[in-house]
């Protein structure tokens, strides 16, 4: 995709890179795009252009997420001995969830669609951060409970089950926390039918649903007697969740682009 | 492709040089067998296991059929076995020495073989065995893991080569002192597909090499013939003859002639005679018209010739004549054997395709009819008429009948084999043809009618499809997914997982719905809710207009529940929110009670812990608690008479369990007298019949005297309670919690989910069906005959009486589905504002049960040559058939209940 960039944009982007210094190149490139798209000059344009710009921004963020998930499957093998997704699955799970978490936090903080207008105190921020952490932990526990209710062993393989719950929360709860904050009411609104109104709400809805459905579908091959290494608990489910998440990341910009008429620009 | 070395000391061979007899690949055809077990079974019995064996033996792991190992043991041969422990399960007491390797852990392909090889050096030096069986699993595991082109295959085959060489050399050195030569048999029991699996019937999977090595064979220099195809079943006969054992009774194989080729003519003829006598006996047992079989006639001819030959031989005639006659007899025998073997294999392995097709077509037509009438049957008046008036359809009908009868006559006159449809009387056959064509005409008529009406209803359809809730989508996809899963044998083996998964998801979806109903229904979805309410009101008005029976007064039965309404609303709200989670926890607990299926069946479950004799006290306490809970849950809806009967009946159940020694009574801790508990069981039966009678009396009263609707539902609840009492008597001792949880879940669902959320009859029906299926598996059933509890058929009976025993067994097996279906009926009838609900429910119930069955019948017909057909698909078909029968009975009951509703003015 070739985009004409005004010069000032470029310099601003470059400055950003310089400031970040040692950060990954890919990240910098992506931020460049993102910054270009989020420039204030866009605000002068009204309506559909604004929406299109937002969708584009969403698209780049999602592509970046997907690329980074793919990178987690083979980059660690340079540093760790005999690393492979299937055999040292738990390591990969940790790395993948860490990576997705960091990217989500960084990107959404950077590209936050509605930066809170009122300046809040440090204390308020810290309380929000703590609240978010607690929420994340609770969601991990909740997912763990649901997985056990679905029939995962209660005592054996506890760590595996818990890591599955963690990665599921990373795919679902963490973006919600980043975008909506620890605000249950907003969550409830987003996750009801016809509740999501903005682009970001919709992308949240789609990615969350698709990762949960992916994990759900991932349980299907377990009873088959193919005796493949990936049928071991919880590999097929975590892979299902990951693929579901990636599919959601891909689908949501497309879906939003096709239904952009019905969506409002600002999220509440 | 497991390598099985069968080492046999060959008692009659006499040869000089070690020989190799390349018999080439063998074929075990599209043969109905259970993977590993059956391949060994086929090797050792020479027969093809059939469905009837499965039913008769209740899938006992021990091979009871006449087989080679059993014969060898009976003849005093000492058999040693090393390898896969499936053999030890098949032949538990046959080996003088064995070391089984569990094949459970597939990724290991070294240890399993080393476990076999480590015995080799010592055992080859010893003299104290006659047959040595080595079963190498490594190659099979490699195939499963990495496929046939893996780099691991080469070294593995080299290793096998080395082992073969080692065995051969040591056998040769042994032979110098012993008089009899050894026979070394190398064979695989199944092949490997391109992907490394096996189980289907492709050429690569069903043909494997067979190699017989012995010094008794003569070396053919130079011209190595291309290997011949032989049947796997032939090996048993050959080995039996070679070892001097009787040929297994049910073997359909014929002796491999090249093995005995170098013996004297007399011996050759003797062997062939033995084999053909055995085969003709088998034919006599299985085929009524055996005299007309060409194989049998050939056998008679060759027997006569054989007699002539022996006469000549005994006369000392040594001339050319004798040799020529001998050759002629030989050829005759071989032909006879071939024909006999063929007709016997056909007998077992062929299907009566014509009858199967006719059956499948009828099933399919009825399902299509049900599906087509769905929209009509689920609309308000719930009636669907069959359009049969127009003359063109009657013409079509006559034409169809004529054509089908013609086809029938052609097929029956040209069929070589007996087929079921041809053997019934022609009147019946014509009836079947008429049924098929009538159904077809109805379908065509319905289709044309829907196409005529398609334009006006298109908008309606679009509107209704947008109104699908998540629950509807889940139900739709769940049903579809379940139907699709029936195509895979593993999913059938583990069908309980499908159902548990589905009801868990259902509970979560319900939880979501309850949640949304409480927190969002008021503010955000306000508009939507208002709209829906308006629609609902409009519908209700319509309903009121349509129905002449609406008695919106509160029934007496729910007095108890109305007391709940006095509770503060906050509590109820939280209870409602918690109820799906409560159900989920119940289901999770029930899962641990009985571990069914195949893959995880070996895991310890709570049921085993309870039934072990160390935990009798715990079981007693649990039984006692469960019975009390059952009474508490049931008594709310009982009439006062049946309440007393119920209490006494449950007491009787406990006495019965104490009498047969399942539980301990607190006052007789050390008395060990165990009876059959006939008096106690009959005591309970009296109360069951009493409660059922009260229920039926109420039903009749409501029908004849036009009394209150509440009397009818009271009667239904009484019938339900009677069945609960019967179930409490018949369930296995540790399974009483299943009944308790079933009642508990029903109560919770009724109070907190179905009533407040106002699900329509179709949704409630399908939820009942799903839970019924899940409870079928919760009580420890599976799609395997082995889990069938036949002991339920003997409760309260002195000896085996067929009809009650069959009834009790079927009821005990299907307690889950039956109880949930009757609960559905009672629940719907006690909901006063739903007048057409019962007919909707019966339609939905019939539909949801018939879809999987009809899909399954078609799947099984197309998969009839699958390797697992007899071990997995056939038992499932049996279960589905019985389930369908029960469903039909329940639907008739539903319709009768609905009719009483309509008779009223």
C-alpha cells in the first residue's frame, strides 16, 4: 500500500522513532503509520474520511498483532534451546501471552481512540491500573473455572489449564481493559446485541467472540484417536483460541469497513 | 503394520535346506473387524467376527470362539508370548509365559520393541516351548506418528531384519539336534495408508506381507515367482494343519497349498480333506440349502474320488494311474475349497443391499416429511394437513407403485443371495412399495405447495430469521454438529463428550441470557424489549382467539412455588443468576461419577470408588441421602396419597439395596446374609404400580368428566413420580445421585429459567432432549454393548422371564431420556397458558430424535465396509434403534395427552 505522506508527517514519525530508540523496527514502522493516521489534520475532515482513517488505523494495529503472534512461534528458538510450539507448549504460551499483552497495552495506549479529556491525578491512574490488574486476574480465574466445568481435570494439569485461561484472558479481557478501562457497565454495553456502536467497540466484540469460539472449536479434535501431538490437552484449545483471535483480527476491519454506514465515529 | 513373528516348531516337516516361501501379500479384504483385536482374532480363529458375536458375548474381552491358541493349549502345547497386551486380554490363561507391553503410549517406538527383544536371547536357547509369539509394535507407532515415508522407518526395518536373522540362525542351529523343522511366520496384521493410519479399506491398508520360512520348504532356484494374494483367514487353517491341531471350527480359510506342496500325495490329500470337511460343516450350519451350493457338490465329488484313490493306493498300485488320479483329486479338492471358502466369506461379509436401501429410503422420506412440515407445524394452530387431493398425484402414486413392484420382481428373481424383502410375503412387499410411493407423493405435494406459497412468506421468513437468538443458533449448530460427528468412529465412542460439551455451552448461553435479562433488559434494550412485548402481546391475543381452552387460573400444584414469590425479589434475582452455574457444577460432578467411552475409560471414577467393598458405609450414607433428596424433590407435586406411597416405596428401595448387599443397614452391620431381594423389590413394584394407577385414573377423569386442567397435570406428575420410583429401584447402586441431580436440575430449570425467561415450547423441548441425552451418558452408558446393565432385568424376578426383563433393562438403560421426556410433558401441561405447546413439543421431539437417526442410517450404509463397523457403528445403531422406538412410544403418549385436550368442548 502506497500512501503519500506530507513532509511534516514524516518528520514527526521519525522523531517518534528516535525517541523510542532501541525499540523494534517493526513496532517503529507501525507506529509511524499509526501516527500518520492519527494526525490532528484529519480532524478537520468530517464524517466518512474520518471513519476510513480510523478503520485504516485499526487495520494496521491488527496486522501488527498478527505478525507479532506469528513471530513468537519462531523467534524464541534463537534464544531457547529446543523450543517448539508443540513440545514446549507452555513456554510458548507464556511468551505469546506476554507478547500479545505488551503489544496490546502499548498500542492501545498509543492509539487510544478517545484519550480521556479530563486530566486525572496520578492516584486515580494507579487505582485504575490496580483495578485492571485485579480484573485481569479475576477473568483468568473465571476462565479457569469455566474450563474445569467443561471437563478439564481439576487437579492434574492445573498449570496447563491455568495458562490456557491466561491466554484466553489475554485475547479477550485485556483488550477490553485497554480500550474500555475497568468499567463493567461499558463492557456490558459492548457485549450486548446492538450494544457496540463505534469501530473500536465492534472490533473488540468480534475479536473476543472469535477467540472464544476458536477455543470452543479447538476442543473438538481432542476425542479423535489420531494420536497426534497437538491433540494433547490443552494444545488444540490454545491453538484454536490463537487462530480464532487472529481470524478475528483479520475479519473485524473488513466487517467494519463493510458496515461502516451503521457505525458512529466516536465511542462513548 | 505390526510385525508378528510366530515361531512354531513344525511337527511334521522334514526337509534339508532352509527355505523361504514367499507367499506374498495377503488381503484381508473389506472385512468387518475391530482393529487390533479383530485382526488377531482373524489370525487365530480364521473367522470373521460378526455383529451377533458382539451382542451375544456382550463384548467380553476374552476370545471365546474356537481358536488356534485355545486348540494348542488343549493339545498340551506350550505357548509363549511377548508383545502387545491385547493378546493377553484375548487369551488370558493360554500362555505359559508372557510379557505384555501396553500400547497406550504411542509416541514411544523404541521401548515397546525392546521389551520384546530383551527376552529373545534366553527364550531361543530354551527348549521348553512349542509356539513363540512375538508382537512388535514399534513400526505401527512410527506409522501413526510420522507416516510411511518417515526417516524412522528405515532403521526400524533394519532392526526387524536383524531380529529375523537372529531368530532364523538360532532356529537352524537348534534343528541339527531336533528331528522336526521349525516354521517361522512373519506377518503384519494390517497395512498403512499414505498418512500412516489404518482402519479404512484402501489397498495399502488391507494388504500386508506374509512370509513363511522353514527348512521344510524346498528352495526354488532362480525363478522367483511374483507373490500371490492369500486371505488372512487362510493362515489359521494352515497353521492348524501344520501343528497337527484341529482347524478352528468357524474358520472360513482354506489351507495354503504351497506350504504342503512337497509332502507325499497321501498326506496332501489328507490335509485338504480335513480342511474341506471343516468348511462343509460350517456351511451346513450356516446355509439352509447347503446341498445346492456348488462348493459342497464339488466337495462330495472329490471325496468320492479320494476314496477311489485310497483304494488304488492300498492295493499297492504305484503306477502312473495313481499319480494322475491323485493330481485330479488334488485339483478337485482345491477348487472345492476355493468355492466353499468364497461362499462362506460371502455369507458373512455381504450385505442385503436391497433391503437396506428400501429401509433407508423410508426413513429418509419420513424425515424429509417432518422437516418440510416444520414451519407449518410450529405455527399457532399446530396442524398440518397432507395434500393428497389432486388427481395428478394419484396418477404419480400408481405409477410409482407399478415401477417399484417391477423393480422388486426383477431384483428378487435375479438375486443370487437370499434377501429379506424377497423372503417376506408378496403382499407385505407390495405394502412396503405402496408406503414408499405414498410418502414420495406427499413430499412432492408438500414441496409444490411450499413453492406456491414461497413469495408471500419470503418476507416473513426474512423477518423471523433476523429474530434468531443466540440460543436458537446454538441449538441449530449443536444439532448439526452432533449429526456430523456421527460420521467419525471416535466421536461415536466418545459421544458423551459431545453431549456434555453441548449442555455446558447451553448452560453458559442460558446464563448469558439470564444475565442480560436482569442487567440490560431495562435500560439499553428497552426499545427492543418494548417491541418484543408488543409482538408477544399481539401473539397472545391471537392465541386467545384461536384457543378455546385457556384457563389462566393458577393451579394447585404450584402452591408450593408460589410461596417462593414471597421471598424478596433481590434474592430471587440472585438465585436466578446463579442457577446456570449451579447446573454447570452439577453436571461437572456427575461427569466424575461414571467415566464412560473408550479413551478415558480407564481413569478412576467416583463410581468405582463407591462400589468397592471398602467404601460400603459411604455408599450407604450416599444412598440414604439420595433417597431423602428424591422424596423432598418429588413430594411438592404429589397428591397426598401418592406422597405416602412414594415415601414407602423409597424406603422399600433402601431395604432392597440392603437385602442384596449393596448397602448396610445401621442395625445389621455384621450379618452377611445376601438374598436376591425379591420380596423387597416386589414391595416397591406395588407402590410403583399404585402411583402409576393413580396418575392414569386422574388422566382418565380429566378426559371423561371434563374436570380441571390441573387434574390432568396432577395425573401426569403422578406418572412421572412413579417412573422416578422405578428408576430409583433399577439404577445401579452408585447411580442414585444421577437421579437426584436430574430432579434437582429439572426443578431449578423450571423455576428459574424456563418460567421467567418464557422460552417457547420448541426451545424447551430441545433443551429437554439434550439433557436427556446427557443423562443417558451420566448414568454410565456408552455406545458400547459392554456398559449395558442387564442385571436390571432381574430385579424382583425369580428367574429370567423375557418380557418383563427386556422391559426393565430397556427402561433402566434409557432412564435419562425417558424421565426428561415425561418431565417435558408434565411441565408443559402444567403451564396453563400454553395450549398448543404439547403438540409443538411432540413434533419437535420427534423431529430432533429422527434427524440424527436418519443421518446415521445413511452414514452407516455408506460406511458398511469400515473397519470399525462391527465394533463401533453397529452397537450405536442398536442403541439408536431402541432409542427411536422409545421416542415413538413417548410421542404417541404425547399425542394421546394432546387429544384429550382437544376432545373437550
